[in-house]
C-alpha cells in the first residue's frame, strides 16, 4: 500500500496544484476522483482495464461514458494514467487529493470511538 501511495503522490499533488491555480472548487474534483476510484475498483471494470487486448481509447471510454461531465484536466490526467499503466493508483490519488484539500482548508476528519455515548456538547 505505501508503495502505491508513493507513486500516487505526485499525481495527486499535480492535480491539487492545478485546481488551486485555476481556482477550482476542490469538492467538485474530489467527487469526480472518488467516482473514478470507485469505477476502477469494480472487479469487472478492472479486468477490462487491465486486459492487454483493450485499446487505450476503450479504457478511457469506460470512465467517460460513466462520468460524462468529467473535467478536462481530470480527463487529461486519466489519459496519462492509462498511457503509463497506472490506473491501479486511482484510489490512492483520490485519497491524497482529499488530504491535500483538507490540509489547506485546515480541516480534520476523524472517527471518534468511545466506550459510552458522547454528550452532544462534547461532539460540537
């Protein structure tokens, strides 16, 4: 897992930098990346994507048919991942992109586990 994160980091950082420079709402791209990751994790789709008999244009179409409103910059990144045979890191890219967005928005997402129910004023 850590190896995939290492490979995914520059892609996620480049996407984040591009979104910031273009003043794009991170939540839009975050949602699109989450959807791309979900598609790539489907076992049937993954089998199709990894088949050497499938053309790169068909691989790209697997995503663009399901997400027709995919931003141009994300489509370009997807094409690069297809050419470089790096589609397997879409989930890691999505997670890292979200982390970059949260970090710069000074947000922290946590799950709180307690032995007893927490008081509402504690949670706020």
